[in-house]
């Protein structure tokens, strides 16, 4: 079962303590999107859909054409 980790460009999960990353990790894509709606209120969010980057599928999140973060999908195989 995959996990979805949310990151804001201004506060990337790679640089956060593990206990904070756990709070940004979800079991469904919909829960991950809801995290962005809760943390970026009053914004018109756009999701790119998942694209395979160098190693992991990534869903880029933007607001009014400007990137603000991403959702990275981790499967049990990774």
C-alpha cells in the first residue's frame, strides 16, 4: 500500500524531523490533497497528477501558476 508525503517548497519534508514528516504522511492521495487545502487556505490549488521523476512518482502542486509544493508517492517496494 503506498504512502503519500506532502512537502511545501518553503518547508520541504526532506529537511524536517521524522515526527513532523509523519504528520505530513497519508495513506491516500485524497488525504494528501486535503493537507494542502488545510495548509494553503483561500488558494486556488492545482495538482499536476503523478509524474515519474528521477526515482519517485511526484504530484506537483501549484497556485495561480506558481509551484508551492509536491506530494511524493512511496510504495512498499521503495
